[in-house]
C-alpha cells in the first residue's frame, strides 16, 4: 500500500467529503444503535482528521449525525451479518464515497455539488422528465447523477417532483444527501446487484464472470474504470477501502479490483 498516497487520500477526503462543524451537544445515544454501533463518532473523526479545515468547500455540510440519521431510513445498512461484515460494509461505502467526492489521489477539491459537469445529465425519460435549465450532475456523497436517478430516489421519499424540478435540493439538506447515497448503495438496478448485497455476501457472481468483492462494487458505481486493465482510479478506490478496513480492524476480502471484469 502506498503510504504517501494514503496520507494524501486522508487529507483530501477530510477536505472534501466530511468537512463538518461538530456540535458539543451531540447525543451519545445515537451511537448505540445501527450504524453508530459500528462507526462511532470518535472513529469517524479519527478517519477524517482534517474534517474541520477551513479550506474545505464542504465544511459544515456533511456531518456524522446526518450520516447516522440517513442510515435509519435504510435499516439493513451496516446492520446485516456479523460484526465483521457490518464493518466491511461501512469501509466499502466510505471507500467509494471518498473517491466519488475527492477524485483520484492527486486530488480534486469539490463542494457537495461536485465538479463542474460537461453536460446537464438529462436523458429523455417520460417517467422522470427534466426541467428546463436544470442540471442533474453528480451531487452528494455518491455524486448521484441523471434525471432518472433523481426521480427514482425522489419517489422513495415522496419528493419525485421536487427533485426533478430542483435537483439542487439534494445539497440543501445533508441528511437527504446521505439518503440519496444510501439509496444508490442499497438498490439493485438490474443487471447490476446492489452494492449492499455484494458486500454482505448475498450476491455470488454472474454468468459474465464477475465475482463478488469490492471490485464489482466499483463496476456498479462507475463501469468506465473496469475491464481496461490496471487503472489508477480503481486503484485509488481500493486504497481508500483498505485504509478504512485497517482502521476498523477488518479484512478487505478478495476480488478487490475490476481490471479484468466486463463493465456493466
């Protein structure tokens, strides 16, 4: 593992993904249930030592408390399987969202709205029509993008019309931003399994030769990095993941890359 790169990854993740102003009135009770049983606030802060840096574009947006609150809407997240499996799911989720928001280990400093998009990410879909002048670029921890994804997620929280009319609502509510990331993580979109099913061992591979492991999660999230041989982007995702696995005291498992996987 490249320790210099890890130091950079820690810095950029702290700058970008979870810059927050922590409250002294934090209620310790929320750490005793669900996600908080696996990822405590002290561990969260240890993982992200620069979380309160003033240089962070996302400072005061992403918070531990919002992550915990969002997870309550997806009660199977980080609560399924053994304690080891639960820790591995947290490490995998943070590994992927770290890369999504920070870019490669040379670093992109981005706000919750993400990088400046080259397109408006609008695809004609009568079920999820685009609003004139709106941009459905990647936003939030998973960089949710595309009018269909905004609409589908919106349906689950009763705000389909709102999010299609104003996708920037996603970055005006940190809990909603985390909920969108968890929706993408927990929801299969055939032929893709859900990342959750992969990491907890409910998915066992497919007829295309894809094998269960962190690598196929990268394929689910960004297939452009897969099936093209060794790729620095996919490697950086692995490095984030292994760092968090080490910090949580859990093994990272097998099939970490998607270098030879058929892309979805």
